[in-house]
């Protein structure tokens, strides 16, 4: 029996999806269908109708349309529908282009080619394994193998650079599938010239080169290990049609690409919210008591729950916010966190703890409000299929994976779904839970304060600012691309754009870090301003802020820093731009509140008689 193709098993089934498809006319209807578990044939059917109804993205989308070029010397047309539907699954409109078979290198260099006419904003390089191992022989020594790997990577880096210079695009590089049979068996590494050993060494070197170049990786080699090579590659199909990736693996392949495209726009999930009974431990704490729940050493089931907790804890340490949403008395729900000897997660690991008898949809709304993030940033894990169905119906923007019956598979399910895909990691990510807990303590202090002024004074806030620099580049890109609410224009940026601004001494760039009595909030504001041609007006193209610091005078202090830098650059006026979206209504009157005057669809602030706004924040240049 041939191996089963990798399946999107965390998505729910919908037996009447064909009836849904026939009547679908709106974006939301198509998006709901994309969240159903479909095979490769079903995805092609959905893609065909979706493209007929939405050949272009609707103007209401808050995401940036994706124009993806897939550059490969093998056949990839069978993968494109799954990529487009994976984008739809994440509220992205993806248009794809693949050059004629084997022509991508030529098209990349030819400015008159169809590739250049397509003008992609994202390029996926998908090298096939036979092309990479061309001219590799078993009798080649280690020195020659290293030289060959470096030569291929040099050529690849040149193509990355060509694409970035031509299209100002983001780059994804696919790792090479290990499609070759071994010559030595378990000790294949003894033979550097083995094609299989070469692929493994090449992928290792590729990862280092891609990291250095800021290129995101699509790690197919890891998928081959996880699912088995035969689930991804059929030698017969390669020889017949030059299809390196099996057509039945297309849904999973498309999802891998889709989650990268989403992460590049900062749309990965931010918080993992979980039920307690029969999710973090076996049994019901309110009925079975502390000694009656199943957790930890002594049983396979208890160890499975502890293993899931280890995974959840590691996600928290990586920067994912953890939250509890449980139907329970709070005192009962807290008891295992405080007293059970095998409990891996502790109360201090949880950014928001909600245990009551309200329905879970209501509580999820409260959790999102408390954390000051959108509902679309939540992943909700619950063993109860009825609770999952209710949340999907009431809050379709919340990701709700189908959990298997065996808790030993919970961690793999959440991981395979790729909700927390990331293309960059900053030091501030490791402090995420600590920052949200500190914010909760600030909220408690504010509630106890007799007036706002005394509360703000007690925070002893200090803002440290600097122009953009290489050290902060990753965080700058991350904050701009993931912020939807306090984002005046919702414009997204690439690493290359920020790198260019770092070197532009006539650009107004600010990154602002806020520290107070409760700790370091991290970088909480990013501003980009550019002179309008032939004027002394600086147009504020980007102004984003972390919502968790609002209401403390940070907006006013940021304007103080903007005005000071603009005056130092010789500007006479600031031009504020607000572009409304479905997500950024909270800043609709931002410029008005800061004293800007309306001028058509722009907001004007003269700097000739600028006077600093009063705040309770002390600002200084960021220490070098």
C-alpha cells in the first residue's frame, strides 16, 4: 500500500462543502471554505471558483495582496492552487506566476520577460534535487564537495540579489528534498560524494547562508523526515512529468507557503489559549480533586499531558502569550498550578487566566480585550468537540484546531498546524509573557490610584529613542508588519526597505523603548517620515505603536520626539496620513487629538512655533 499523503488533519471536515462552494459569492464564504479539510482535488475546485469570483483582491482586505513568483526548474503548476487557497485561509489574496519550464534563470535576468511584467512582491526559489547534485560523484573528496556547495550557494545568493533589486521583494528559499537512495546505508556521511549525503550537507549550509541574507526558508527536508519521503516524492512522477513534489502533497505544501506569506505580514497567531480539564490534565479538577487528576509520572496518559504542557511552556518561552479559558471555579482551576507536583506550567507562565461559568466565546473576547490583541491572534485548544464547534461558529476568526483523542498527539497537532510560524525572532519575543504580566500589574495599580495623574507619576516612565539601526532592524520590521490597530497607514515593509532607511540621513526614523516601574516594555513605537519632493514638509508614512502602552501619554511624547527630529532635519511642517481599515478605527482621530489641522485627506502640523506637549515621561537618547 502506498503511503498516505500528508493531510491538513487539524482542519475540521465539512461533508457538504460542495453545496457551500456552489453558493459562495463573498470573501467570508470562500474564507470559511478554505478552513475546511479538503484534498488536492477539492482544493483545485475551490481555487477555480474563487479565482472566477475574485480575480482581484477586494478593497476591504487589511492584508497586502501577494504576487508570488515560484521559480523552479521542475514542474510546479500543480502546487499553485494550494498556495492560493492557503493564502485565502489566512485572509490573503495570492496571485501566482511560474515561468516556462526551466526558464526562470533567464527570465530573472531579462527585464522584458513575463516574470518582470508580473512584478512579484514575493519570490519562492524551489531548486529540485537532481539539479543541485548535478556533477556530483561518489569518488569526490570532502574539499571538492565543500567547494561545490559554496559555488551553488554563491549562484543562489546572486539570484536572490537580482530578484530583490529588480522587484524589492521578499525571498523564500526551499530546501532540497533528499530524494536519492543511500549508497552506504546508516553511515552515508562517510561518503561525501554520495548524492544523499551531499543534499544533507547542502541544506545545512543553505540554512546558514539564508539566515545571513535575511531569506526565509521553506524546509521540505524536515517534512520528508516527518511524513516519510514517499509521501512527498514519487520517482515515477519525476521521470514522467518532472513533478518533484507529489500532487497529493500539494495541500500541505501550499499551507507551508501560506503560513510563511502570512508571517511575512505579521499575521501569525500571538496567543495560545487552552482549556484545562482533559486538555492540560486528565479528569475534571472540580470533581476528581487534586489527587484524582491524571498528570505526570505513573501512567502513559499522565506523561502525555505533561509532555503537552512542556510544549506549551516552550511556546511561552519563545514569545507566545499563554492564556487559560476554562469552565471552572477559579479556585479549583488554580489549584493544580499551585500545588500539583507534576504540573509543568505554573501560574506565572500564564498571561491571562479566565476560569468561570460563562460561555467560552464570551471569555475569549474578554481574553483578547485584556491582552489588547485581536481575536484573529488567538489559537484556542480544547478537547471538547462541542466547545470547538461553538467557538468556530461564534468567533470564526479564532483558530481552533481539531484535536485527536490521544493527548500524546496534542503538541504535534498544534505544531503541524503552523499557527505560530515566524520568519524572525527577536530578544523581545522571549520577554513577551513577562511584559503582559507587568501590564496586568499596571492595570491593578491604575484601578487603585485615586486619579490618573498620580497613577502616571507612579509609573516613573522613561522613553529611550534612537534612529533606526542594524541592531533593532528585525524588531522594527516585526512591529510594523504585525501591528494592525495602532497603525495609521497599515503599510508593510521589508528588511531591504528598512536597511535603506538606516543609511538615509534625510529620513526621519524613530524607534522608542519604554521602561517603567514594572519593567521593560520593549520597543513600543516606530515612526518613519520622509520629505515630500521639493518641500520642507515631512510626511509621516508609518506610525505604529503597541496598544498595551496607550493612555499613558506615549502618543504625545512620541510626537515630541518626532517634532524635535523633524526640526533638526530642517522641516517646516509635519504631514499626517491616516488610511482607514477594518482594524485601525481606534486611531481615526489620532492626529486631531494631537493638534494637527485637517487639509483634505491629510493632517498638517506647522513646526514654526512648536511647543513640547506635557507628559509624565522622561525621554533620552537610547544608550549605544
